[in-house]
């Protein structure tokens, strides 16, 4: 299950950086789509945090693929 969460996190992170999704909405449908996408992102992030994502190297709970120690230890 850990790999599934990582795959979802990668998609969420990529979408968060995609300027094509987060432009300033000019129409009601664009604003609605962005609002709902933000809700979906928040739910996915919440599910990952409450499910206890684990570091792929040491197994400690993390928010990202690697924990702080593993990320900077090499």
C-alpha cells in the first residue's frame, strides 16, 4: 500500500506545480473545477498523513518518500 500512496503523492505534487491547473479562474466553471480539485488534493493529503506513510529506507513515518535523516544522509 505504501507504493500506492507514493504514486498518489507524486500526482498531487505534480498537479500542485502545474500552472495550467492553478491559473486565475475567469469563469464560474473554472473556479468550481479549481475548488473541487483543491478539495480532492486536501483529502488525499489527509488520507496519506492519517495512514502513516513510511520512509522507503528506514521505515519511519514521513510526509515524503524519505524521512529527514535519510533524505539528507544520502
